[in-house]
C-alpha cells in the first residue's frame, strides 16, 4: 500500500509539473476586447446636424478570472478618418496686409479625429506610448511632405490641430468613457455636421498601469443619403456637366431675381 501511494503521488506531481506551464500562460495571457458600435453606417441628410456614436463592448479575462480591483483598467477610444492631403498656410502681416507667408503640406492627415477616455490621457499613458498609438491631439503622426526643420513642422502641426479643433473636427473628451465592474464599457463620440464622408475607424485600447494590453478596431462608414447623395455622385462622375448645370442655374436664378425686382 505504501508503494502504491508512492507511485500515485509521483504521477500526481508529474501531472502538476506538466500543467504548470499551461497555468502560467493562462495567468499571463492578456484580456481580450469584444467591441461594437451603435451605427456602422451614418447617413447624412439635408437636416443632418450631428450624430452620436455609442461604442461599447466587454473585456474578457482568460481563464474566467475576475478583474483585479487593485489594478483597474482604462478604456480609450479613438475615432478617426478618412486620411487626406492637407496644405497648411501660415499668414504674416506685411505693410499692414495679411498675406500667405509660408506653407507646409501633410500627406496623411485625418479629416476627423476624436479621442474619448474616462480621465485625461496624460494620466493614463506616458508620452512614448501616446506617440506610438497616436493617443491625443499632440501625438498625431501627420507625415509632412517636405523635410522641413522639426520646429517648423511642430509649429504647422499645432496650427493645423487648432484649425481643425476650431471647426469641431478634432477634439478630446476625458469624460466620455464609463466602465462597469471592470468588464463592460461604453464610450460616446459626437460626429459633427461638417464631418466629411468616407471610411472611419473606431479603435479601442485596453490600458493598465500605462501599458496597452489589448486593442480592437471597428469600421464605420459615413455617407450622404437622399438628394445630397445624388448631387455628390453627379459631381464626382460627371464633373463637367455638373459644373455647367450649376453655372446655368446660377445665371437663371440671378436673372429671375433681377426680373422680379424690376417688375415688383
């Protein structure tokens, strides 16, 4: 019996030894994000003023373990797109007149950028992590088309960000994310009326102790609908005809307004 117990005990130790690496990998495996969005297609009509995207989802912890209350996580959501080439001009006052003094072109600047979090992004990650994942208005990688000096690039980038912020196309909201029980999250991003059509990405980042543990991307399409869509397609497909019709309509409306003013 003693020998039997000794053999059983050895087998149990061997099994535990074989399972130890698997248990260690499970304990070290990062959580997984399961994201979704309230609207994957945002349609712009003539009465469109703005829209609110609700980005929500769950945080799945490997092995069914519960979130650590002593080490809470942060969720940061970035909605951006579509990329475009932008020419930024700097004005200077010459002889009392404001003129274009210098300019810099960016090859891939997002037409819209919004970052949502539960607290200021500077308190969530350091500068290096923000630069790697483009988290924040001061961390965008805009790809200048010329090899201008670094200080000049920074000056023009700050100017572009301020212009887009003033138009409501770039913004940061540090109170737009809520996390429930360390498992469920939701974030709200406002799409302004002046947003361009195209394909957008909604990136969700799971962060703890300043490190990005997981990331997930969801696609969102913004497109015109109704009469606006017809006009936009006509301008793209038959630009010459569209231009001629626009000129004729302008001339016709001007002549009609003048005739009505003279008659009445």
